């Protein structure tokens, strides 16, 4: 507690006399941790934290959900997914809704669970919804390799993995975003390494800090950002050295590169970002359900007042959306930012975003 109080005082001292500063956390887990620990409320008035596109479920487009639903509705198919994907709305429905109609949708806690699921259901096609960032993508790749080694013929991936650095480039090129520094995602940095973010200070001259997920670790990273602003410098400060190395997890990177290759990807609210996604290499096409048995889905364009895309870019706060807390609540979510446990709208709804004196 004593160290935490010292960091709070340090942040207040460094912020004194500065212009209004906007720091973006680029991780859904950080967003929840910041709200849960009350960090937003104790920061100086001129230091603002904004949430970026750090929730993989939230940045997944409607057409991906529509494809997942189309597969789930087919006979002899089992769709396996993490639990927070169930209520994400597509353009027509959701996985939760088609499950209630009789589709076989299973919640798993790891992609590797699907290897056993495929062995237990040899006459059914198992599709894992491979949604995530660099953090979970190596496990999906390891699952493909495990299935290949066991000679599995009925396990497939519906891939929508995304890469964080290209999204940061896009945000910095967007004048509406206007941030003064990044609290970088610790989990992603564990895999790709601190050096993967060097382009931020080198090309954009913007301060960045990699942080852990305890309150003291987050405050330490924020203090580092303010120190950089105070000194007029920009660097990638690694405040999570216990697990984040400069080169990252080389073994995980090797597995990832063996199974996947980089491709363009569509992000909700951000459009198509070049070289920001992953697709399975041709050698593993037999595990790519879209190549083995493609589905043709027609996206239903719907008018909605949901402003999830702007929230994900940090352009507006959730409370600026006219649906927030009214038509859109966790039990009846209009947009994915209110669905996912890491969604910024869900965090704002649960914890609130007001200030209080410390």
C-alpha cells in the first residue's frame, strides 16, 4: 500500500502544470483492472485514461459472427468457443440465440480442449472460433499442430486473430484519436516482446509503457509515461520485466509462424487494416473450415445508434453513446463492447467512470 501511495503522489507531482494528457490502454484486461482498482478516479484531473481496441471480441465484425452462426446451424457440426462470444450480436442473430434453437455450441476454456472434443465426436465436425490477439493465437496454432499429429480429420478453425501493432499505427494516423501515450498490453508483449513496439517512439515519437495488471504495476507504467512527457522524450518503458523480455517468447512466435501467415484484417469500427490479421498457411488448409466447407452469408445492413466503433478508437466515452445504460445493458446488449467481460462499455456500466478525491 505504501508503494501505491508513493506512485499516486508521484503521478500527481509529474502531472502538475501539464496540459490535458490522454493515455490509452490497449488491453481489455487492463481496462477492467483499472476500473476495478479505482485508478481512473484517483488520477489528476488533467490525466485521462481512454480505452482502445483491446478487446478481441469487441473488434470482431458482424460477418464473422454470421459465419459462425451459419456453421452452428448445420447438421453434424459442433461450434466450440470461449464464453464471451455467445452473446455477441451478428447482423441477424447471436450464437446464444441459435443455441436456444437447438444448435450445438460448446464453451471451452482452451483451444486444446477441442482436440479431445473431436476425438469424442468422430462423426461430427468441430469448429473452434479462433478469435484473439497475439496472446491466444499461439495456443490455436499449437492446437492445429496437435490435431495434425493425431491425424484428426474433423477439427477445424474459423480464424479471426488480429495483431496489435498495426492497429496502433492506424490509431496514430487518425487525428480524431489524439493520444499522448500508450499503456501497452502486457500479455501481448509477453509473446511478441518489448522490441515489437519500438516503432512507437522511433516513428511517432510517442511515449509508451508496458504494464502488468495489478494496481501498483499499472500506476508504475503511468508514472513512466508521465516521466517521459516531463523529460520531453519517447521510449518503450518495460514496467513488466518479470515476464516481458525484449525479444518476447521465441518458442510461441515460432509455432505461430509455422501455422499462420500475416494477412489484412477487418476490425469493427476501424475498417480493413493491412497486415493486421492471421490466416492459416496453405500447408494447413485442411484445418481451415472456410477452405474446406465455405459458407455464403449475406450481411444484413442495419441502422443502429450504437457507437461501439468510436468507443473502440477512444474517440468517445461509452456514456456518449445514446444507447448506453438505456437500450444497451449487459443483459440486453446492442453492441459487443457491452457483451464481453473485457468490453469497455461493460466496465463503465459495472464500475462507473466518475472521479473522487484521494
